[in-house]
């Protein structure tokens, strides 16, 4: 189940709170299904964490790759919203480097490659990744694989997470041919296409429209509401202390360098979780001519200082980008705390995360919600799920026997999406 076409509109209003990827997906899905939809975004611009900065350096809050095998790839393509995407030029792919035992290497350990080919279905949910992987390829290969997978986890201890959870991401990251594709111009261009499509099919988009607990109650009296915010914001908005799930804590380092031939494309740290990527390798328009844009991510523990991540970033820069200090033309840093998607510990899966269904016509969407997918894919799949459930609820409310305030118990949705 993904898309319902209807020639009639429901009699009640469907509201979406939050204009990021989850909110835009939910608004489009609900409108395509026949609902009258208003999207409320507190910021003056749409996009949430998918915003791309203005100016000469077009950065995002962390990486902005779309995975070709993911559920939202087909969803976007069917609506002609995918837009221009770029892949890494083959010669740049040859500049992929790894830090192993403190030195820069051109190849990863063979054990990492062997492990990445194992089906995620062979990895247990209840064991840690490090324990399971060590039994497959030995301790050294297991640690290298865990740190490599951190590029899609943003977590300081990837080896301590569920083996199934980490292996699913390792297999996607190391797939051949590579799945990663990059929206030309950054996530912001994709947001523009989603917003334009939403408006074209009748969604009312209100920016600068902050919703608090009181106004949420007012919206809910006119129809179902999809709350597509961060989990922290949803917890406050819904006054629901149960809305908790672990995410990562990651130092993000962005910098522009004067171009130098021979720089690495990626340096993946196999000694600790960390990754630096030269995004202008595939999309030169992200920085002015003669400069190249790098973005890095360095997960740190809950009590660590940001300086720890910065220091690890500089180690990788020294290895892969000689003379980077003298060549730096711009630099920015940020700490993403609880803003990098859900992580699952041993014994848990995505089904154990906070349910999409919150009761009283309230539905939840976002990257820490009970929905499948890798990174932003969870936002898409939960947005679709929440919107379809909201439309169904709106139909019940508009029916002759529907009455306000009928509460549904929270349940886990089944996987859906493009």
C-alpha cells in the first residue's frame, strides 16, 4: 500500500506539522489520497535537516546521499521529483582511502569486504555487531567493519549496536555497484521540488507557523494531525514522555579548500568511527571554481567534548589532504546531538521504536519512528504510513457514525513505502 487516488475529498482537514522530508512526504501522500491538507512549518523555510545553505558553499547537515535501492528512490522517480542526481566519477572512486593502524591505505582489510557480502538476514538481532562479526571474520576485521559502517550510523560505538541493524547498513554502504547518488545542488533542490509538487496538488503550505501544545489541540479538532518533527520536539508537543529513542551524537566538520590534485575522495577511519568526503568530486557546483568542499562526521560519546571529534577530523585531513590548513578558505563546525536518525541496540528493531499511531487522531513521522529504512528513508516511509493512516482516520470522522475523541491504541505499522 503506498498511494490512494480519490476523486472526492474528505470532509475534515488533515494537518501536517513540520516541513522536513517526513512532513513533505506526508503532505503529498495525504493530498494524493484525497485529503484537504495544510502543512505547518515553524521555520521561515521548508526542509528541516534537509536544508542546504545559501551562498558560495552549499552544505547540508551531514551527508546528503540518496540510495538507489531505497524505498524513496522509486517514490520520487514516479512523481518526477528525483531531479538531477550525480554519482561519483570512476577516477574519483579510485581515490577512496582508509585509515588503518594510523596510516593511510588504498585498500580496506579483506575481512571487511568479506563481511560486507554477508546477507543481513544472517546477522542476529539479539547480539552485538562486534560479537557476531568477530565470529565471522575475527576481531580486527569486525572492528574495522563497525567503524566503516559508522558512516551510516553516526554513533560512537557502532560495534555495540544490534548485529542485524549494523549489517543492514554495512551491506548498503559497501554494495557494488555503489547505491549512493547525490541530488545535484544538495538536499535543498530536492526540498524545492517536493514543496512545488505539494503546492501544485493543493497542499496549503504555511511557513513561520509555529505549533505548540495548545494550537495542536485546535488543529486536532478539525481533523487528524501528522506530527513530522524531531522526536524531541514531538515529545514536548504531545506531552508524551514515552517518545524516546537513542540517536547519535556527532561532530560535523565542513570546510572549503583550494583545489589540489591528488587529494583523496573519501577517507574512512577504520581505527575509530569517522569519515571525510570531498563532495565537489561529484558535484563541483557546491563550491566556487578552484575550491573543493569537504564534509566530515565524527561520532563522540555522550560525555565527550566537541573538541574530541574535531581532533579526529584533523587526523584524517592530515592524511588525505596534505597542506589543508594553508589551503582552507572557509570552515564550519556543529554538533548534531540526537539528530542523526535512530539506532537499534541488541534485542530491538525498528518495530520497537515509537509507534506512528499516537491515538486521538495524532500520527507520528520522522527518522526515529517505527518504520523501516536507512537514514532519511525512515522519514519517507513513516511519512507515507502516517499520511495514509490520517486519511483513513479522516474518512471515519467524516462518516455518519464517526464521533470525536475515539482513541486508537498505539500499534506498530507494517512496512510500506515506494
